């Protein structure tokens, strides 16, 4: 099975075109080598996928015939991502929650009060 189709089938990407684009941009690797989307995937291959600033590592157990449900993904892969990479994901979620979205407009009255309270708390230290 093609690597782009496999990543789509096991729900690492929402669409197959996103999986193909990730392969073309060098975000999908096997043994440290960039892959073309047409590269065949075989059982026991270890695929490294860079997605959302995190390097995920998965081991292929089997290739599905078509896209599988979320509950059945475990039959076709094993996630061997190191714990440090998953901790980065938690840190990224904290930093994103503290930033205002671009184009969100002016801060509301509540936002302004929260900012002032935060600044007043740091002045006491």
C-alpha cells in the first residue's frame, strides 16, 4: 500500500491529499529518508511523521484494505512516539491558549481586567 494512502487509512491525516502534501514536503520518513507518496509500506516499517510541530513514530503492523474506523486503528499500527515529543504537545497547547488570535479585535473589558490583574501580580514579585 502507498504510504500516503496508509497514513490516510489509519487516520493520521484527514484527507489523502494532505498526506500526499506532507510526503512531498519531506515530513514523512522511513529510516531517516524522505519518502515519495508512492513508496510502498510493509509490515514492521517504522514511519516518522512530522505533524503539528511534533515528530510521531509509528510501526506498521498490517495494511488495511480501506479507511478504518477510529476504534480499529490499533490493529494496523503501534504508536512508538517518545514521551518527550508528547510532552511538547502539552506545552504547545498551553502557549497557544495564552495568545490572542490574530484579527480577534480589541480586548474585551474582561480581557483587559485579566491582563491588568496579571501585570499587578507580577509587579509584587
